């Protein structure tokens, strides 16, 4: 815990995003689809890139806040049939901020009924449309968090106290991450208006909420334990992002086996490499996995906090040669690349 006793800057306990994994899979699939499928997947890729860009804007603000905070990015919680994908959980010594990121294009108006109305320009004409309230969406995230925590508490009095004061310790905030978005909330009710801000207002919002909170500040160790309790609840769910595109796949002619191959003219011959060993059985995979385990034990954290198996496979696929290239690997931001990069690159250079 020594690191957090001297903590002066924000620390990301989970920085990777499931959206980045999904984006890589869609990009790899695009060339295998017919024209109709490619049009559909390009739109999905664009939406994903837009969402990731919005979350990166928030990440930038948090990393440059110079505040002692523990941050979890892209947390998936599940309880029975209920689930929630939360963009950011930001833990301070007093409050956990539950952040819903919206990288919306167009101008956003919130009326006195709490409805969200977007105005966009298309073909020189302005068009208004209602959108699902991100405040309602985020409130459901908080309700699930509260339910999970209550279900895990066996002490009746503690269960009551935790439920009674849950809203004092957990605050919902919707962050509009697109700097070009114009927000008009002058007719919105105060309790709604206070929950929607722009990305460039986020740090000031956190500081003001913290200063105005009557909750007693905990130690940095307790702040870390609080954040860790939600990280332990996070589930890495293997999702099939490609099923909807199956009907658009083009037929690919299966090449003949090597021993049945008809020799091509010399100028047309190519070298065919057949990878017979699954990546999980390669020496580099085993060594990087062993490093991950040793480091997690040293830091007393879960191994997948450093990188999960999908990120490990992406690491091997891209074989980065320096820290700049390492940051292009799914799940590796600047902080993680600086922290583990020298060790990882040393292992990779051996192969």
C-alpha cells in the first residue's frame, strides 16, 4: 500500500476498454464481407471509434487532474439477469463518481421534463430528435451497484446503513465528451442540470462536489480498497461481436493442402507459412503470462489488471519494438506502457 500512501496523482486500476477489443475484431473482419456487409460494418466501426474518442477525452481530463483518485474504466457488473457496462468509476476519499460518457454530435437540449432533444444539421436542414436519457441509463447503473453491495452485506444494520446513505457516497454524472456539442439546459430542473456537464468541466465538478460533501474523508488505503471491491466485481465477458455479419461473409476458396499443391510458375510462387501451434502454447505467450503472474503477486493485484488474455494475444500479434508501439496494443495506455513497458519489450526482443 506504500504507493497509495504517497499518492498525489490519479491511478488507473483498470485502463483497458472492451470497445477497443471489439474495434480490432471488426476491422479484421471488414475485408471478408461483401459490399452490403462492408457498408454496415463501416458504420459500426465509425460509431465505435467515436465512442472510444469520447472516452479518451475523459481519460485525458482525469490523467491531468493531479488529484489522488483511483479510476476504473469500462467496468461490467452482473447480478442475475441484470447487468451494467459503466464507462468510468472514479473514486476519491469521499465520493465515487459514476460517469456515463456521451460523445454526441449535434446540439443537446434538456427540457423541463428531463427529456433530451438533439438538433442536427443534415443536407442544410436542422432536424430535432429525442434520445434516450443518459441520466436514466446511469441511474440504473447506480441501482445495480447498490443492489450488488446490499446483497453481499450479511449484517442487517450495515445493510440498512449502506442503502440509506448510498447516494451520499455515489454520484451520477453524464459527461458530454464532444467539445463541439452545445448544451442548452436552461429549462432543465436543477437536479437534472447538475448531472450533465462537458468534459472540460469534469475536474472542476469533482473538486466542487468533493469540497461540498459532508462525508468524512477516508484514507488512501480505504479509497483503494473501495475501488478494488468494484474491480473484483468486474467480469471479463467473452462476447461475439461478429455474429451479425455472418450473412454478409463472402465465399473464400479453401487452398489445396501443401502436399497436393500444383506447382505454380516460378515468378508466381509464394512462400506459405502454416502456424500449427496455438498461440497459447508458444514460448512467448507462456513467458509473458508468467511475467504477468509474478508482477501481479508483487503488486498484490489480479493478473488481468496488468493485461488479460485477449490483450496478451494482441501484444504478441503486434510485437511492439518500443513504448510508442506498445501503446497501440489494446489496453496499453501511457501509464501502463511506462510502468511495464521495459520488462515486456525485453521479453519480446528475445523472439
